[in-house]
C-alpha cells in the first residue's frame, strides 16, 4: 500500500482486494489503525490525514470509492477563510490550492451592510466541488457590522436582518454554520448587552440544518464574548440551539493563556467546565501579534506570534479537539499565505 498527497489529499493504494465491500472493510480498519502496522503506517501518520472526510481509495482493479461517512472524524480538519471573489465556488478552488479540507467565507464584504448575491449555478458549483473534494464543513462568517448586544434599535434591526440573510445563504449553500461575534454593549452594561444578544438571536428564523455559532472575542472596548461566561450565558438563555467558535488569537488576547502545553490544558479545562466541548463546532486557529491579556485582536502566522510553536502544537494535538475543524484567518504577509500556515499546522500535528 502506498499513500501520496494529491488534489484529493491522501490517496491510499490498497492491493489484494477484489470488490467494494472488501475495500471498504480495509479502509475502515485502516482508519481505526488496525492495519496500520501491516502497511508500515504509524498511529501518528493517521493523525496527519488531511482529507479524512474524503479519502479516495483505489484497489488493484482501480475501483475508486469515496468513503465520506466511513472515514469521518478520523483525521484533522484544517482550512482557511477564503475569498469568494469571482463567485462563491472559487473559494473551493482556493481551498484546494492551499491544501485545506474545510473553511470559511464571507458572503459579501463584511465591512458594509449588503445582502449576499449568489446565483444558482454558483451555489451548485460550490456544493458539488466541495463534495467532490471532501471539503467540509464550511462556515459563513457574518458581517463585522453586526452587533447583537447593541441597545440601539436601528442597529439591532439591521443586525437581525443581516443574520437572517446569512442563515438563508448557509441553507442554500449546504453550509452548516454561521459564525457571529456578540458585539459591543456600548455602555448599557454587560448583563443588558448579553440579554440583548439573546433576544436578537431569538428573532432570527434559523433553517433546519444550520447552526449559529457565537465566537469568542478579544474583548476590546465594550465588546462581549471575551469571557467564557458570556458565551455560556447566551448558549443557556437562547431558545435556539447554538454552538461556539473559539478563536485562539481572541482567547489569548482576552487573557486565556495558550503559550505552553500546561496553559493550553488549563484554558481548555476552563472551557470544558464553563461551556463544554459538545458545544464547540469550530476553532479559528490563529496566532497572536499581541501578548496575552492585551485585548488586542491582530492575527499572526501559526507558531510565529505570542502563542508560539509550543502552545500551538499543544492546542492542535489536544485530544478534545480531534474532530473540531480548524479554520485559519492568518495574515498574508512576509511571502506567507494560507498554504504556508496550513502546512505549518500539519507539521505541528505530526511532530
Ligand atoms: Zn470572527
Ligand atoms: Zn480576530
């Protein structure tokens, strides 16, 4: 058996099977590590899988199957926030080029109030290309202008309307998650801000199959969501079943240390006791240009910021995060883009 990385990620060549049932059986055993020794692959190698949702397996008769379900959850999910310039389906191509197998998009410029405009062909191409290449899940990141905590009626209504458009787009694109920051209470107080966020979220009509994720924030100014307790409050009080997206750069800026293996354990233990990993649907994996507790939100290349390699490595390999997608929002600078950062994550997962 040989394995190589290609457009589809890991391709395993298995010989000595003559039908699909046998092939699937072998693939299943392989995914559980039961036949890894026979084929000279170690348990660590399995951790390296980048397309576990869509491992293309090829038997001696070149019979190809797509084992999306059988292999789900056995490998790391890592991808990046991709631009939809030229059409939403282009984000999938960009993800493939960068070596990612999950990802995030804005449905429109996040700096302005605007409705997503996606035509049917584009939506169809996004769905089919993602499926063909095993790229899932995708997340829609809502507009930066959305403020669920706001006491101002106009802004609140615009925020609700914008979120309504995002969940509709998610439904259309088969995207399971819409990510949102709680926003800022702008003087009305933390408690009232959170109450506002809960009621605003409850006004959104969320289609079946779509979950709104509330994201951890760096906590500058009066922004909420920098404390796990804020996220817990909204999760518990909201009538919708919500999920959580943790951003490593934001958590770190908010004062949750992630720069050493011990700090990662301590922070994730706190998360487990406050919120619990069952609610964690996505991680924004970013290093931080600023020190822990500074409340400054500026992302750095993985391992090159204040979280650093040791902290990132401990986080990436944390057992409770095995099946959680890592979505990168790292900068494009110093000649390094998403491909470099995704590769860095894979390296840290291996070694
Ligand atoms: Zn965000
Ligand atoms: Zn950020």
